[in-house]
């Protein structure tokens, strides 16, 4: 008979961890309730590897929560809160319904934290990989204002909006990435396997080797004799940049560089403006102060160079200035954003103005992605023509000389 390990609340309100033997999970729950406990988590023991090592649990801890799962969880949380379901019962229902093992584990830990006296915000903030600072900040605002379902409704919109922009950017870059990978593979195959065979033929016949073919042979010889140099260099470069980009200075340098790249920088800048306006609008509608909103935006804007500007903005806000005046002294905020925020502050209609900015930049982002796609096509065509033309010259020039010799 299977053994189930469970966590439950006893009559005095304390958390207990015990085991029970039962034929099924449902029967285990009935036995636990019969003992006078309220079960919060019930899992079958012995499902992992021998010696108490549970591989599935280990993998779950390293798994990430997908945006789709987070959106569904937020919607269900909002619905159950509006229905008046108690928090512990609500989390128990959500834990049983979610299909994501990682999210199921997190919900169980949140439930346990709340039973021990933590607020919902504190329980959520202990899982930063699943719940962003924006998510936790809005949950905190919802708890404080007593309007958590309405805040979760706005939060769902933000997550879906962010996911749509991210998906659009990935879709725009998917084709060029595939083409570049295939082009690199074709270059390697031609250089390593095709060109050397032709060169052997040309050498035996005494044909003069033209410059393109000689370049190919030099590249081939370098690849054969010193292959470990480019391989080591590539590994060191990737690992070094990966480590550097994890540092604050590295992220700042990378994001500043990306913003300077033509077309790509414009797309990233407009995406950041759209994200800033939409999130700031919802934070204002949720009753979060401007200073707290700027702190949340600093961690969620997605670009370290723009996020750095928020530190100076927050300092000026503490002096009692409005948001538009500090924005005028920043480098990356566009005049249209600054002017519309200034109008919103003067008219007392800042939230609506921010929505207008967000909608405007949503359209601009779509246009910028189309422009990027249109620019990538000709660039890839030119690159492909250059590679094919180079190898064609390397092969056909000596073949032309060989034909003349035969004649």
C-alpha cells in the first residue's frame, strides 16, 4: 500500500508533517481529515530515487514558471477571491488545479508561509523567479487597499501585454536566426569538405590557384591545424560575456550598446516606453505612490540603461517635483512621453494620458518590428550572395583555367 507524506494543520493551529498509508490520494485525504487535521499538502512517498533522493522534486526546484501558467494562476486567484473563498482554501484549490509542477510547489510553500503568519505579499516575494517585483508590488498594493481582485485584473493585463510584445519580438527574430545558423553550417561544410577536394585536383593538374581559392585553403589549414584556438576563444568569449552581463556594469554596457544599434535600438526604446507607460498607468490606478511606482519600474523596465535613469527621477520626486520635470533631464525618454505626462499632471488626468502613451507606442513597436523585418531580409540576401559568390569564385576560377588547359 502506498505511503503518503502530508503537511497539515492540527486543532491548535500548528503545522504537522506526518505519513499515512492509503490506497489512493483521496483516501489519504479522508484519513488525514478523520484525524482532525486540515491537509495543506499531500504527496506520495517513495516516488523518487532510492535513498530519499527525489529527482523529480529536484528538477521542479530548478524549473521556471511559464508566463502562460502565471497568467492562468492570476486569473484563477482573482476569480476565487471575488467568489469570497478563504485564502487557504483558495490556495489549496489552485495547488490541485495547476498543471505546472514548479508552480504547484510554489503555491504549496506560499500556503505554508501564510499559515505561519506571513502576508500574501511576503509569501509571494520569497519566490522572485516566479513573481517579479512588479507582481509583488501590486499584490502589496492590493492588500493595503483591500482591492486585491481589481489589482489582479490589471496585473493580468500587464502580463498578457508583456507576453504579446515578447512573442512578437521572438517571431520577428526567428527567421533571421535560422538563416544565420544554416548559413554558418553551409560555410563550414564547403570550407572543410568541398574546397579541399577541388584544390587537390587543381594542384595535380598544375593549374595556378587563384586568390579566392588560396584564401579558402588558408582558412582550411588554420581550421585543421589550430582548431582549438577559435574553439577556446569562442568558449572564453561566451563564458566571459555571460559572467560580465550578470554584473550591474555589464548589463549597463550591454543595454547602452543595444540602444545605439540602428533599427534594433529604436525597437528596444519604443518597447521600453510602452512598458513604462502601461505599467505606470496601472500602478497609479492601483493607488501606489509615484516614488514606489518608479522603484517597481526600475526593476521591471527590462533595460539597465533606462532603469538607471529612475534613480535620479526618484531623488527629484523626493524633493516634491512632479514626474514630467525629472523626465526632461533624462537621456532616453522621448519628448512625446514627457509632454503628454506634463499635460496629464496639469489636467489631473495622468492615468488616462499614460494609457494613451502606451497605446501609441504599442502601434510604434509593431511598426518598428515590421521595419526590422524589412531591413533583415535584404541584409541576409546580401550576406548569402557574398558567401555563395566567394565560394563560387574559389571553385570555378581554377576550373575555368583547367578547361582552357584541356582545350
